[in-house]
């Protein structure tokens, strides 16, 4: 047997292999190409998150993922340990790069930030296509660019530093590394909007750099070719010059022949948003619930409101002959585009002349999905312990001026809101202004009385504003107001159906409330060819010199809005103020005078009783549960729990993986015949002492290795007995080279001796030294490099 073989058997490592942990220059070049391609691909996140909002997360992902791959290679970690290191770094550093707002001091992970890291990496992709861009909320969406670049860099850099660049798999190696950036490039297109970010330049640049990388790597992967490296660089230079010219031509020509933005395929155009207003009861149909059941109920208090300023609740633009409803997200309408926004909410471009103000709303007896807003919301912030949950469940329709909170508002909720209210021009200023043509939902099943009365009331007025004012004045002049209450002078049926409109317009006199008059006016405007929509809201009573008001149910109202070019949605209020209808006088026969007796009020059937909400079985239990205030966990406990959880994950996850790797290593070495098991016992001992910090020689016999270990242990005062380990080396040599059959009992005894020696050494170490040794994995010996084939 050769000396090299003896040395290999003594140490457990090939005799010709040196323990080189350095990373070759070619691997650093591959990593540089990987970083450049990932950065180009990540630029597409700008349309999703806004200019500059994604850079910290994307850059942090590249740094964390690539850094973990390089550190794991330098420490000779196996792939499983590398993956564990990457996950631990993702958990510990992800808060600082992706969601610093949820971290302690913006850096330290908390329980909330750790949960959002997992939520964003798993579910953020699906949420991103259902929410309005740029994405500002919920916070976990910021994890998307971080997770994408982290995974791409971790996998790509690990391939670069672990796989040999030369060989038959060179092209597959480079293609696999480039697959991650290519996937990010495609993902940013699908998740983005129809407004690309330098699409031609990014696409051409990505393709050019990728082709140069593949071409250079293929040429330099043939070291046996004389002058191969120099030829490779000359080839790369020529290709770069050629492709640079093609890039210029592509960018310049692409700007002229590129397809329009409307033909760009993005996923958000094909995905149903998570909020569907049609799943909720028709808002206007519940009008009389406010006037009857909630008449004296304090719904909410609003601070920062002016006299005459209305509070919007919900805008409806679709009518089916039964009720008004909010257009669903797939319909075509002026409302229905409910999206999740951050703190800043854009204002519809149609409303050009507005006044801005701020208000604070505190909820009392109001409980519904629709958010009261004293105008078009341009900024929104919730307060209280449920602030984050409310913000993440809020969807805003910027065109209709409506906002919905999917988890419903309840007593104690509070929010600050910035609003814009339209400055309504005078009728004189609107004389020459045409009604705007806007996308609007259709109305169907309109009764014939609507068209006849619309033509009659509008008259021959030449302008749109005059015709609409004529209709408004006619309804107010001819109609009477009644909510159908027992205290009202005349009865009035609820509803907004086609049959109710026929009854309203054919009765003499007309009797109804805002629900009926707003419906009639909006349908008449549609008949005249004008877009219209109905708004349900409140008219608070603000005292002189005050900017605060408490809104009750009897302040509910409804009005109609019609869009005018360059102005916005102008409101119309067709509901009359008169409540006493004229009494018909008739000649009655003489009768004997009777004592005056007060007659009981006449009972009138209440049609709107059909709209009374159905009480569910668990409604009372739910209300009782909501009113019960239990123990509230303090905020600092969540932060402390998050820190403890992050530290526990960072400690135990890699430890469990490393322990599993070591157990597998031990089982593999203890199997087989007795002599192989004995040699495996020595290899296990060498690795265990290597993990304690000792340095085994690259080529030495077992006895020489034992002597070196004993000397190193004496210098470091590890408590290792040199005589004991030398005796063990001699026993193992005798078992391996003795030529006799080694029984399993003898091999097991040698393994027990190895465990006793290592255990004795560990007992003399400090707790910290034992923990460091537990996290170490002895590097696997590398096979001798293959010689290049001759050409």
C-alpha cells in the first residue's frame, strides 16, 4: 500500500487535498454578473412600489442572500447548513431591510415583523395583484422584493462558489444562475402596471449582459485550448461591441415601434379585487333604518367640519329596477374601484376645483362597512389598538368618493382624515359648461313615468344646468316629505323600485323622502342623457362658532351628483322640505254635535318593514363578546416576544440541522465490516476534535495526527490526554491493517473509546466553547482535481 494511501487512511482525508477555503476569482466574476442582472430585473418593482420605495428591500435581499452563500462557502458549510443560515439571516435581517416600520428601532425583529416576513414571502405575491399600485399597505407587501432578490442571490451565489466553472455542465451552471434574475424580470412585468420602467432598455440590457456572461464563461471553461483565456477576452470584447451597437439600435428603434401600453399584459387587470360591494346589502335600501331605529342614536362625532358640509357614506351608480347599488369591480362605472391605499390617497382628476380640510371622526353607535367621510378622502389614518387591522381592511374608491372597512367600524374606533370638497360654481358659471362624458354603470327597468315626467319638468331649457335645475325645482315644488313614521302627517312607503317610482310620480300629491326623490331625479337625469349617481350620507347640524358635530340617525340624507366638464360632480338636492300636504275640503251633512274625542292615530302598513335586518342566532352573543373587555397584552410584550422568537429561531434551527447532519455522518461511518467501522471511528474522532478548533494535518498517519492533537490541546489547555489518543490510534491501526477479521463488538468498543475521549475533552471546556463546537461541521475532504483531458 502506498504512503499516500496510508496517510489517507490515517487522517480520513485524501492525501493530495489541501484545505483551501478561498473563493476563486472566476466565482467572484460570476457573482458580479448575477448582481448586475438581479439589479436590472428588480428595477421593474418601481411600478409596483413607487420610485425608490423598493430599493432598500431589493438591495438588502441581494446583500443578505449573496453574503450567506459566500460565508457558508468560506466556513465549508454543507448545503443544508447553508440553507439554514440563509433562513436565519432572512428572519434576523429582513425586518431592517423590508419592513423597518414594524421593527424595534427599525432594526430589531419583533413578533409582528417576523410573522409579516413569512406572510409577505408566501401570500404577498397574490395580494400584490389585487391591490392598487403603488403598494403602500399592508406593510408585509414590502417583503416581496426582499424575498425575491434574497432567494435569487442565495441560490445563484451558492452555485457560483460551489460548482466548478469548467466542465460539460458550464452552460447549465450559468443558465441556472441567470434563471433567478430572469424570473424576477418576468414577475415585475406581471405584477406591475401598464406603465413600464424603461422596458426596452432593461430588456435589451438584460439580454446583452446575459449573453456576454454565457459566452465568456463557455470560452474560459476550456483551459486546455492554447491562449484560450486571451481569445475568450477578445471574443467577449468583440461581442460586447457588436451587442452594444445592437442595444443602441434596439433602444432607439424600440421607442418608435413599441406597442402601446394598453397591450401590455399585467395580472392585476385579470384579478378580482378582494372587496366586492355587491356582497353587502344595498345601502340606500336601508335608509329608513336610520330614520326609525337609529333616529336618536349618536352614530359618530366629527371634529373639523364646517356648517353646510355634508358627510359622504357611499356612492351608488347602478340601478336594476329594484335598488341602487355600488358597481362591482368588474363592471364599468364611475365607482366600484375599491383599492387598498397607504396614508396618501389620490384625488380623482375630474374634481378640479376643491377645498381641502382635515377632520377627526370618533365612532359611537355606528356599525357598518361604509366609512363616513366629510368629502373625498385624500389621507387616512386610524388610531387605537385596532389601527393596523382597520387600515389593512380599508378599501377606497377614489372616483366615487366612498371608503369601506371590511371588518366593520364599531364603538370606540377613531380616525383622522384629510378630505377635498368640491367648490360648486354658480348656475351662471355652469351655463356654458357641458355635462362630462364618464364611464358609468347602466340603469335598467326604468318605468315609463320617469321619462314622461323628465321631459315635462325639464321643459325647453337650452342648457344642461337649466334642465337639471328645472327637474330639481319641480320635484321640490310638487312633492312632500314624509319618512312614513307614525308622527308624520301623511303616510309614505319605503323603497326605490320601479313600482315605487310609478306610485310617487302618479300620486297627487307626491309623498316620499330622500330615498325616493334622489332615485327619481337620478333616473330622470339618465333619461335626459346625463350621467348621474346617488350619494347616501349625512347633513350634520353644526352650531355657530363650532367645528364639531354629533351625527344622529335622523340627519341621514341622500342627494344626486352629475359630472360637469372641468368642474367635477355637482350635487343636486331634489327632496322637498314641506311636510304638510294640502287637505281636500268637502261639504259634509249636518250631524248632531258630539263631544270631542281624540281619535287614535291611523295605523299604516310599513312597507319598509321588509328591509328590517334579520337577527342571527349568534348576534347577541357576538355583541356581548365585543363588549366584554378582557386582558390586553401590552405592546412591549409583543416586541419582547418577537425578539425572543427571532433569537430562538436563529439558534435552534441551524443547530437542529447541524445535529442531524452529524448523526447521519456517524451512522454512515459506523456501518460496514469491522475494519471499515474502526476506520470510521478514527475519522469521527478527527472531525470531532477539528470542530473543537484543532487543526489536523493534511497528510499524516494516525499516530502522527494523535501526537499533533496532543500538542495543540496542551497549548490550548483543552484537557486532552495525548497518551490516551495515541493508544487509541495504535488500536485502530491494528484493527485496520492487522489483516484479521475485526468483530462488531471490537469495532463498537473502539467507537466507545472515541466517545469517552471526546467526552472527557468536552467536560473540561466552558459552556461557550461547547456551543461553538456544536455549531461547527468539520469540512469534508475534497477529491483530487481531475486532470484536463488532452486535445
